[in-house]
């Protein structure tokens, strides 16, 4: 994972990499059994 001290994007993390990854893992765990939204017709 790319990191920088210049700012963040969805693909480049800042100095809070650990917190961002832990938050993302918690969100994935919380929504593991959610039904997919699907595509609008």
C-alpha cells in the first residue's frame, strides 16, 4: 500500500494507515452478510 504525508486518495494512504485499515476491516466484517445492491435496470 502506498503512503504519503501529502494527503490521501482512495489508493494512497496518509500517516493514519493503521487506523484506516482497521476501520475498513471493521466495516467489511459488519457488512459481511449484507445482500448485494445489484444493478439498476
